[in-house]
C-alpha cells in the first residue's frame, strides 16, 4: 500500500484581532495536507510561525521535498515514515508536522482505531484546556472574558507595557484561575516584579517571561519566582529539555514547533525524566492541529489547545469542548473531518 500527498494554503480569518508581545494579526495563513491511501484520506496541517522562521511559502517549498519521502510508503508503518521525514530535511518543523499529522490520521483510519487508542492514551484523563485572551483594549478584553465563561482556566497574553492595566482589565471580570504568557517580553528584574504582583492576583503560572536565549536570566528568575515558570519559545526538540531544568519548572510542547506527534512524545518523556511538568500548547490552528494535540493531552499536566476557537470559523468538525475539556470521540485517526459547505 502506498500513499499520495497533496496540499493547499488557506487563509483563516480570526474572531478577534490577535495581539501578543510580538505583534497583531487578523488572519492566519496555514497549509492543509491530505494523504491518500486505501480509499482513506489523512488530514494534516502546518501552522507556520515567523518566530521560528517559517511561513506558508517555506512550508509549501518544504512539502515539495517531503512528499516523495512519504509517497510510495505504507502509512501504517508510521514510526518508520516519521523517522524518514525527520532525516529528509533540517528544520521546517511546521511542514514536517503537517505530514506527520496526516500520516498518523491515515494510519488510524486504515487500522480502524482512534489515534489515542493506538498510542495507549487514556482519554478520561484529559485536563481542562485554557482559553487564550490576547492583548487588547479594556472593552474588548471584557467581551473576550464573557465569551470564555465556560472555560475553567484563562490564559492571558501580556507584553512589555501596560502589564497591570491589561491583566487588571481581565481580572475585573472573572474569578477564574489565570495563566499568563509574556512571549519573551520581559527582562529578569522587571519579570520578577511582575510575577510577584501576579502571584497576588490568582495566577497559576507564567509562560516564557524572558527571551528564550537568556538562560542565565532564567536560572536567576527561577530561584526567586513565587510562580511556576514554563518554557515555550526556549523549547523546540527533546534535546532542548535538559538545559531548561535549571531555568524553568515546566515546558510547553507544541506539535508545530517540534515536527509532529513522534517528537512531541519524546519531549514529554524527556521532560518527565528531568522532573519537569508539561503543558501541551498550540498555534492558531484548525480542528486538525487541535485534534492531533488532543490525542496526547491526557499525558500532560496543563492543556492550552484553543487555537481553532480563535478562528471566525473552523473548517473542520472534530472533538467538542464541554465544560472546558476537549471530548475525544471514537472516530478513527484524529477523528476530524472537513465541515460541510453551508
């Protein structure tokens, strides 16, 4: 049995303008992949991020190189094919993730089983997912908080300026636990001041407070922080995990950063061996990317799989969020299908 691969770029409008420390966007350009074999279609997605040097254009160029690697191979042997994808091209992790996700989806459909079952994951252990709130004016922040009322946890983006004002505009409208993501916006001394204040405001943790390259600053801050610190931009592959132990309490795994499911599993296992807690996060993605992350979510401590909920409309139908938790269904593979045209 051999597979054939196709891909296309899609423009995904957002429900609200999305602002983090690095900038603002109103839509995302992702690349959707289809892998066909045995009468089935496996779906994958690349959600490239300029922070990691990727774009829709770099993804499509990489996919032209990766397509021959998977075509002609048996997708049920997804472990071997995943290793071949990693060896075929340096970097380009979002492109590799797109093919890897499609490969695992197709393998599950060919074998007639949900991917989480194939991986031995227990779906009832699913943690609640946070709902992310980007930087905005107070009126819009209040609207976003109301829209997220069904979620048990919020994740608030903060930047270099108006930290207390932005956070306060969210906290004024909710008593929900909040996680904070600074996206590398702070420096050590100011980070400590911000974190000490946030600790008094019902914050659970702070994600990537310092620039990823500031390892010494992270060690200094970890020794003083009253809140857990989680590495995001500082982490890509499993080999990065050991050097983060002295600077962080946990790490954020994203399939788009590391190249897919196989490497994400390696990262989770390495983090556990190093005594670190684990978050499973996402980029702004459709239901395909979110469903792939959800297959692994019961293995981690914190979940932030809300990227498809930031879209004006998700082009896929998959696993619903009920009372803030993703409900993994019984569909084979990733368990998602394209939304019917209205």
